[in-house]
């Protein structure tokens, strides 16, 4: 029950193919997060699962049943959007009750279902109020309530927290995690927020131009990206990417002329092979004057309290990002020496494929 399966799913808008043959299985009770650049097809894919868009090729299965002939209301899915889509002229109570009444449920059953849902979301006090008399976060909780009240097997969330302020987002994020645990329902959640994706997901699906680039746990996509796209998309600040060549002995030759040993021993391939080295910002550090592999000038120092993000431009004109301690002394315009720690580094070929 509740598993969602996509088999070679395609979508065209006119002649433009926006979903290019996606295969994916979301297990029953799993929370999967879709991430990817704007326009890559996240909402379209959710809407195809919900039945709000036709599927032009392939199949969508929900709980093992091919759903192409089923109307949205018959699919056992509920969708929550970024803009809450509440009926403005109805109280929260009536917003929650509306769909149940329409399905012909008895009055007493509607009442108990609405009150149970309101208690779960801690919105009982809001039930008599209309949406205009609520805060954004309260409205969004009512909107989530409208989805829950129908007891769907699958929840589809399309950036449901984007309109909320930072503190509310954190609170709603933990509510959604709690709901997922309590309801044990399948959830697919779209977000642009890296922290939301990393903290909520059982698995993350990274989408790009209508294709799946990688599916994996948050740790997998962060520490073991399948390709350059995933490596540069996941993680904030983003991974540093440096052009290197393979030395005669399998070592790394940096643009600065410095040579380093690859942690696994040697780089594969012929000498002179051109590759891109990917290094997370916390693997770069400020070091003493003759200990660094790269030197550069600080272009921006973001002092965030417990950490400092330094943006440095190298002599070769590359932009690097360093995640340093909060008390890092560097200031705008400083010439700094940077040490590289290759633990967990990635290597990509010129086509963006991960090679090591
Ligand atoms: N009704 C439509 N008619 C034509 N093209 C559409 C339609 N809806 C979406 N598109 C196009 O399909 C592509 C995917 O859109 P979609 O809304 O799924 O992206 P998204 O990943 O959700 O982006 P965002 O992060 O900005 O919400 C985009 O190129 C978009 O312009
Ligand atoms: Mg979208």
C-alpha cells in the first residue's frame, strides 16, 4: 500500500519534452524529497502523480495500480501547495470538512475526523476562524490539515514552506517530520531548501532538465555524488571545483603548479589527463605562509557567528569558498594561503562523470 512507482514517465508541453523518461520507486511509508533547479520538472512530476497533468508516456502506479484512468480524487493522494489554496469564505473547520462532506461522509464522522486532524496539527483553536484571520504558518497548517483529513496513502508537498519566515519554516519542518512518523504515510516533498531536503528525506531525488541525476540518502548524495551536476547542486555553500591534471606518477597537479598525492594512491588514466577536483568548503583552510597549496585574495568574508565563509579568488582567477571557524581573522582584501585536505574529494572527467 502507498508505494509510488514511475516507469519511463514522460511529459510534453507542446513539442517540448519536460519529463524525459523517469523511473523511480518510492516505497510505502518513505519520505522522498525532489530537488533540482527551477524548471527541471519537479512540480510537473508531482502533478502527474496527483493526476493534475496527463502522462504522455510510461506509467504511474500507486499501491501497485496503474492510475492513468483514475481521477485525482480516486488516487488516494493529497497535494499541498506553496500557496495554501484554502477557501477564503469558509472557516478552518469548513475548509477541513468540505471534501469529507462532499464524499458523503456522515456528519458525526466528519466532525470527529476534523477534530482529530486539528488536534494532530495543534490548530483546534483556529477551527472557527477564516483564513484572513490567520498567520501564514497557521494557514499552511490548515492546508496540510485539509490533506491529512482525507487519510490519503500518499502526500505530495510542492514547496509547502516557501512562503513562511525562517523560524516558522523550522517549526513546520519538524511538524512534517513528526507527521510522517505518526501517519506512516508515503510522502513526496519538493523543496529548494537544502536543509529541508537533507533533514527530512529518507532519500533525495536530484532532478535536472526532466531527468533523474541521482537517487540516494542525504549522506550518499552529499558525500558520494554520482556526477558533477549533483556535486555542485547539493551542499551550501557549493563544492569547490578546481581544474587539475594527472601528473606522471598519478599525482594531482594543481593550476598553481603544486603537486599533491591522491588519497587512494593514484589517479587513473594517462599523464596529463585533465580532470576537475571537487572539494567541500570545509576541506579548505587558512594556513601559514609557506604551507598552502594555493594562494588567493579574500573577496568576501561572511562572519556568521560560529563559522566564517570566505570567498577567495586565486591567482589563476578561480573562485574558492572556505568554511572556517567563527574567529577566522581574514578580512576583505587579505592575501591568504590555503591548504587543501583531499579527504572525501571527488574527481570528474570533462563530461562531468565521476571518475574517482
Ligand atoms: N502548463 C505548462 N505549459 C507549458 N510549459 C509548462 C507548463 N507547466 C510547466 N511548464 C514548463 O515545464 C518545465 C517544468 O516546469 P515545472 O513547473 O515542473 O518546474 P519546477 O522544477 O517545479 O520549477 P520551480 O522550481 O521553479 O517550481 C518548465 O520548463 C516549465 O516552463
Ligand atoms: Mg515547481
